C-alpha cells in the first residue's frame, strides 16, 4: 500500500487533509514510542500487563462494526496488549 501511495506523487498541499495524506504516504518515523497507559478523548486506557498491577481495570475494548454485505452489526472484543504512538512528522 505504501509503495502505491508514494508513487502517486501527492503534493504536500495547503489544507490539513492533503498534508495528512502526504505524511501517511511517507510512512511513520522509525522511532516508536510505547506506553502502558494512554489518555485519549477523556478516557484512560491501560495495557493488559499494566492492568494486572492496578485496582482500576481498563484494558478491555469493544468495537462495533457494520457488515457491508448483510448490514448486521458485529461486536468485537479484545484486550490492549501494546500501545504504540507512531509519528508521521505532521501537526
């Protein structure tokens, strides 16, 4: 996917959407920051290993998605194993 997107020679652009697409096509920086706890949108999430050491349990996640073929809502459950922060060099 990255190769095809890079080959499109997308200009950097002036609006945030164009800049975001250009950055995504360029791949993230090689340095990856990892976290055991992460706050986003007013919620705090923990990795499963951090959860085992804490009184507050918040490593399980649930996501609902619509099946395009049947229109059914499917619910996925899981646990956060790792939290990675990728840097695309924008914003």
